[in-house]
C-alpha cells in the first residue's frame, strides 16, 4: 500500500515552497569562512594551513548547497556524470595536451586541426570544462571564445593522471552504471564478500573472476590500469619517508629489514631507499608482487631482491622481517584481508636481531563520523570490485579478527602508517603494523 501524501498536499504535487535560505545560516557559514581565512593567513606550519583550507572548503560547500535551489540541485545531481564524459572526450582528442603550457589561450578554430576535431565540437566540450573551472575561458581579439590551461588542466596533461582518469571512466564508471541497478537487487544489498563475484564481475557478464582476472584478458586495459596505479604508488611518497622511523626497523637473520608486499614496480621502495640510508645495501629490502608484474619491469636497482609472491594463496616465505602493504587492503573484502593476514602471521616470528617484527600498512583511514565527500566516493568506487575504504574502527575490528592490534598511527590526518602487532595466544604482542592513504 502506498503512503498518503503529506497533509495539505495533493497527490503528485511537486510545488516547492519559496526558496529563502535563513539569513542566520548564511551569516554563520560566512563567518566561519572568514575566520578560517584569517587563521590560514597567520598559520605557521603546512599542517595548520591544510587544516584551515579544509575548513574553508567544507564550509564553502555547505554554503553553496544552502544557496542552490532544489530544482538546480536535482539537475546537477543527475547530469553531473556528463562532466566525466566531457573530460574523457577531451583526453581522447588530446585537448589538454594541445593547449600551450605557457597559459596562452587558443580558439576552437585554432584547436580544431590540433585535435582532429571541429571548432563547433571543441566548443561544446571545452565550455563544459570551463564552466567547472577545469579550463579558463576568455575572449580573443577577434571576439571568438578562447580557452587556456588552469592549474588543474595542466595536472591532467601528465600521462599517469591521464591513465588514471581513463581507467576510472572506462573500467570503473562504466561497470558501475552497468551493475548498480541490478546487481544488488539480485545479490542482496550488502557489501560483497567475494572479490571474484562482485559488481565488476557482474557488469562483465562473467563469474568467478575479479577485476585483475578480467583486466588481464585485455592487455590494453591492463596497461592503462598499471599506468594509473603509478598515481597511487607515488602520491604522498615524500610524506611517507618522513612520517615513520624506518631507520629503526630491525633485520631478520638474513639481514632483511623490509618486505614491500604487493609493491608493484617498486616506486615506493625506490623512494624509501633514497630517503632512508639504513634501507640501502644488497638484500635489505625485498620487493614482492605477482610474477607477471615483476617481469613487466621494475624501477629499483639490483640491490633490491625481487620475489614473486601471491599474498592470497601463499604463506609469507620471508620470516622475521618487517612487512609493508601500501594501498593493498582496500582492494579486498574483509574475508580476503583475513586471508592475507593469515598468510603473513606465521612469518612474524621474533628473532634475536628483530624481536618485534612489524606489519606496516599505508591505506586510507576514513573518519568514523562525517567523512569528506571525496573519501566516501572512493569507498563506493572500491565497492564495485569488492573492496572497501575503512574507518579506524573498521580497521581495528578487521585487524583484531586477524590477530593484530593497532599500536600507533603516524603521519597526516587521513593518511596514516598504522602499527599493529600480532597477538600470540592473547598473551604477547609481536610485530607491528602501519597503514596509508593513508595510515601514514
């Protein structure tokens, strides 16, 4: 039985009350922004400046929402995905790389031969990007509209960021739209517990295949994915070096200090070794990943030992060292994460030279309350493949179930390296763990 309409409203009535945001709310938000601007001006550290900028951004978003009529909010919600379409088309036609990095503006008629397009088509795409401040719009001396770079569009000229945008649109967003309406109705409105039978699997019309299995069947898609992951690998690397006392890590009996598990091509290892003298030297660091990844080429020198390893299927072969996972656990549901932890636990045995082996994790840590929009959207992105962005309480619960405990979190808010030692028979804590994207 359908619910009756609210009192005084006839069925189907979509009439909205007058749009008059309360003056008190407008004044309060405006005051908060002005105060944060003043605090930003007098801030003495990068951390303080970042905090006040976040306040300005969050409050400005609230002010924008408060001053936007509901019909406009409705239209923006439903048509906003077309911004991603415009960006994707711009990438395909090399629009961003065709604009001068000097900042000079070009008209659509000038851009047309550079992008194998027409002036009319370029104008349709570029005006969307300009309306969202991705490009800068101006008037040429001829009176024709012209477009130039902004700081963000210059950002999009770098190949890793282009690959990341392409991957998120071609592989992730398309799979979201092909699965959201049906997958959860058929499989239940719950977080998937099987990464090989998730919404991404459903969108591709297969079974028992996760995102990596599916991408491997298309070499071009896999190449784009690997190039895109360079963004994840390199974000925050400078901060990562300084936010944890890497030089204090112990060694196992073979002299191994750190094992980068699922470390890809080694961008993180390279940065850590460049910044931490104690990690240099033959055999002190091991880079582990799937054989196909390592055979595709790495960026580390011969002092770093390469070791094929499947953390879901194999017990960790390197014992008594310290184990680093960057942006790994968020790819997987809790059940798979427990497999990873279970395969690691036997290796975390204390030795004379390393009495407390550490598990170090760098992954996103969502605030338990009122997380920022960008972070929760990333969680929905991971939901597609059966993964999950976790809050601190979720990390604590997951690690506790796997026999670990968070000892300490390092680094910036929202980007920590968590330390979690392994519990043995509930009596003694061994090892440690840290987390990114941070748990550093």
